[in-house]
């Protein structure tokens, strides 16, 4: 039996993706939920899972070391990798927004925007006709306007708690985000049948959830 390798994002999407796969009838052992292994084989299902940083999932899939992956739309927009999106899994819903300190205007000269998404942020402000300097950060983005590193941030808003608890406000909503099932184009041709079965089983669950 051929084996499909799926790149899973470690972190908050992981739990929801596991629930979805289990509801689709895939028997995933309990070791998924607790250990620190980075490669987990589920021989009975003919699946191998690799656990990657969310931002790296499309890289593994583009290079073909993973046939499939689960990646947020935010990551897809930022990474622009050569992969196909097969299914909107409708999990981990959130959105990308511009935020900052309340009642503040962007500086007239060289306004700065801190973000984990430099490409998305640059494209957004370009479309708005605003010239900004992008400052790339890897996390805790909300710190930047609080300590004067930037005028604005472009970041994920999920519950909105991080903004509220740090006294920041949302200025514009850029794009809605959910997680997607992605595939390497060559793998898709080679493992057509098995991948189609996975997509069918997952879409049934996604539709049933009515999200
Ligand atoms: C994300 C995002 C926000 C926060 C939003 O950060 O960057 O900081 O979650 O969630 P909320 O609206 O529910 O508060 P994450 O926890 O992934 O960590 P990071 O700061 O290291 O990016």
C-alpha cells in the first residue's frame, strides 16, 4: 500500500485538524495528542504525519517531501508556494487585521508596520496607496506599537483578546482566514485515488459541521 505523508502544523490548528481527521474515520493513535515526536506513522491507515511549524507546511509540500499539508490561508498568502488548495477545512477561523494604539494616526513620514506577514502587509498598504516600512517580527507582534517600534501591526485576530488586553484597537480587517488542505501537484497525480478518498471523507465532515 502506498503511503501518504501529511504535514501538520504544530500549535493551535493541530488539535482541530486531528478532530476533523478522526471524525472522517481515520484511526489516529492517542500518541498524537501528547508526545513530542515529529514523525508519526499510522500504518493501518497508510499515513505518515510530519509535525512542522505552521509557516513551513507549504514548503514541505512544495518540495514534495510531504504529499499533503494543512495550512492556514494566512500562511498560503504569505508564502505563495507552488501547491494546490484542495479543500477549505473551515477550522481555526480568524482574520488578518491592521491594528494599533487607539486614536493614533500613522506618521506622515515613513510610517512603520510590524508583522509576521511582510508580503501580505506590503501588498495591502501598496493597494491602499500608502508607503510604509515593514518590520518583520516572529511573534508577540502586539508589542511593537506599545513600545514605539511601529505605528501599526498586521496580525491575526482570533478572539480579539490579545488586542483588548494590551489596549490596542483594530483599524481595518484585511482578509478572513481558515485552514486549507493543500497538495503537491505531482503527488496529486500519483496518489490521485487515495487523495480523492481523503478529500471526500473530509468534505463530508466539513459540510456536516455546517461551518
Ligand atoms: C496569535 C496572533 C495574536 C493572537 C490573536 O498569536 O499573532 O497575537 O494569536 O489571538 P486572539 O485574538 O484570540 O487573542 P500566537 O498565539 O500564535 O503567538 P505569537 O504572538 O507568537 O504569534
